[in-house]
C-alpha cells in the first residue's frame, strides 16, 4: 500500500521563502518510514492558501486522487492537524471522507489512535486548531488597533509614502519618490485652483502622479515595488480625503483624528487639509477656519440659494446685547423690498430654516410599498450580475439532491435483491464521499451571499429615514445626505418657502413606483398585487420594464432596475456602504 502527504503554508510570503514546506514534507516522510506505512505515492503542496476554508486547490486534488485510487492508498499524513483544517466542522467532514475511503489519517507530530479516547483527542486537537486561529485573529485585530491609537500606520501606505518601522519597531510611513509630486498637487488644490474632477485629470498630466499596479496571487493583491501606471480618478478622490497626508491618523477605535508618528513627515498642514475639505463640500474658496465645526453648524450653507438672485446663501452670527443670533443670508443682492425704495438683504434664522428643510425631507421619503419593490428590483439585478455564482450554487444543490435520489434507488435495488449488501455499502460510501465534498463547496459559495441583505437594508433604511438621519448626522455626512436626496439644492424666499424641488434619482424612481403601486391596487385583488411577492422567488415585476423608463444623469433612458442600481452605486454607496462588498459597483 501507498501513502499520500499533504503540506500547507498559510501565506504567499511563507510559500515563496520556503520557510516550512520542506520541513513539513521531511517530517511526514520520516514518519511514514518509521511507521512502515509504505512508499509515498503523491505529495500535495498548498502554497499560500488558508485552512479557514475547505475550498483549496490542492486539497480538492488530493481528495479526488484518493477517491480514484482508494484501493491503493492506505494512509494520509499531515505535519499537524491544523495544516488540514482550522475549523472543527471541516476536520470532521474530511475525516469522514477518509473513513469512507478506508484511509487512515496520521499526524507526524501528534498521536492519533483508532480508539474512543484517540478519537476524542483528535477532535480536541481539531478544536484547539480552530481556537488558536480565532485567538490569532483577535490578537491581530487588537494589535492593529493599539498601533493605530499610538499614531502608527498598519495598512498599505498611500501614494507618496512607504511603509517603515521607527526605532521602537512601531509601524509608520515616510515620504518616497512620489512625495513631492503629491505634496505640490495637494497644496495647489488647497488654494482653490481646481475642482475635484479637473484635479483628477491634472493629477497625471501636470503633476505626474503615478500608482502601483498589482496582480492577484491566490486571490490576494500583490503590488509592484515601483510606480508604473497612471493614477485613477477614484484614487485621486481618496487622496484628497486622506488625513494621513496632514500627519493625522484615523481608524477603528479612534473617535477623532490623532497625530501620527509620521507627523514630522506630513506633506501638508492641518489648515491646508481643512481647506481641501471645505472645497470638496462646495465652497468656492478654501477659507481657513480656526474652528472645526463650520460645516456641521451650517449644513445648508452654499446649498440653499436666494430666490431673488440665485446666489448661494452663506451663514453667519451676530452678537446682540444679551444673545447671539444666527442667520442664513444672501450677500449678493438687495433682496426683499420693505418700502417704496427700500430693500434689505435676505436673512433667515438658522433654526427655522433647518426645521423647514427637515419637514421637506420628511415629505420626500418613499412609502413602504415602493421600498419593498425597490429591494426586489435590486435583488433581481444582483441575481443577473451574479448569475455564475448562483448557477454554481444551484448546480451544487442539484447534485446533492441527485445523490440523495441515487442513494434511495440503490437501497430499493438492494431490498428487491438486484444488488447485494456489500455492493450497496460500496455505493453508499461513494455517495457519502461525494456528498460531503459538495456540501463543503456549497458552504463556501453561500459565504458570497451573506452580506447582500445587509447592504440592501442599509440603503433602504437611508431612503425610509432620510430626514431623521440628516437631523442626527455630523460633519460631512449631512452634506452628503442632502446632496443624495436633493442634489441640485433649493431656492428659498423671505417667507421660508422653497422653490421647485428636484429630488435625487432614487426618490424620483420611488415616486414612479408609488404611482404604479397605487394604480395596481385599484385594478388587482390583494392576492394579485405587486406588493405580494413570494419569498425566495425572483420578483415578477415585468410591468416595470415598460412603465418605468426614466432619464439618468447622463441624459440616457434606462429601466427602473438599472436606474436604481446605478443610483445605489453612484450616490448611496459613498455615504452608507463604505465598508460593504462591491455588490453593485459594476454600474458605477
């Protein structure tokens, strides 16, 4: 009989540096020789793939080989059980496959016995592997948070910096060969020379800013050592918003930006970074403020327009004898006529204006029915974009069902005497092995679907509660929310009456949906209404494809589902779904 050896390292770097693969294989070969298990038929080497999942290339190849040569292979040897799996359920599933094949599992460094106590010890070792993995993940997360709170930088350095460690071994950054280009670009932007779009175009042509390309190795990004491709627009947008260039650190566990260890290597000053933020939120000029709550205190500044001259309103305070008064006001025109030849500038109390705006936001919130239809449309679009993954899932489920039927058929054949008990046992073992393999594959596929509902619920929650979310939001989020709901701003007169309201794309489409749903309710029974959509079934709202065309931002016409998906990617995602998977970004 022959044996199979399986070795694994968890990172690409370990595989490339060959730190442990040779050691593992040598220990396994020595174990096979000492135990007189036979010659080594195959050695399967897993380079840079984690044992958190059973969907590994070499592991699947080994299982296929053992299944095909089950009469020749007697033993599988690993260096340690955690090389095979780091989840207890995966280990048990793989162990069951080996049992069905009549193959014994060995560990070169751990004692495994085919006794009740030996099985218990094996499961304990598998549980410790899972515990160790979870503990490492927790320690790593806590260590990264602690380094951030010290002012260190534990992530990939942005353009213009390289990752280093200081004299105390703490991770931080220092300027690299691209730093001067980035510094000149950021300082010029802070002077108000460009808007965001023009700056993105000039970043490569005028300032010669480059980025690093990357390749995917085992599903992970491996960046080149040198700057070798023009920087993209999205990267430029991120650079303009990154406080790291001003020497500040933000991240999980940090409520307010703190000084980084690289503060002496900052490319711009804090005042220049504040000026950039003001420009990005709509100011014509980067007016430097000695305080940091300007945008939060005046969220409608540069957003509301004077109904008489069309100029943007600004915000200011005036101090009286006993109190301070705050107004949104226009500085460009004479404004409101108070007597025959006497005019006064438009000036509106801040609290009253923001209360009126809040009432307006409440009025544009879609109905529950429209939002339900919205979710079904996005789910439908998601199903189209992820058709391949869905097809893999359906095939795995179908194959499992086919195996169950095949097992039932063999049992029936044995009952009527068509096949013997031994033949039934062989077939059942083969079916059990294949079913376990499919279940492991299906479990990995299902992980891709975990975040879908959460992402959609976040977007729908925003649309359903845009007013209350705006009222409690802080800093830039208020500005983002109001530009998503009413992107073109509003005019307002002396009586605090708003002009024509042009709502954002999602809210426009939601109004169209509401109208269709109301019309549908008038002509259908409740059981036939489009609001009653069976759970787990692709939404049958084909009427929407012909009744709901609407112009997109670029002037083209699109169906409702495409418009909603486009909106979710272009407008809702930046404020709400920053840490979510790239669910709908194919339309962005």
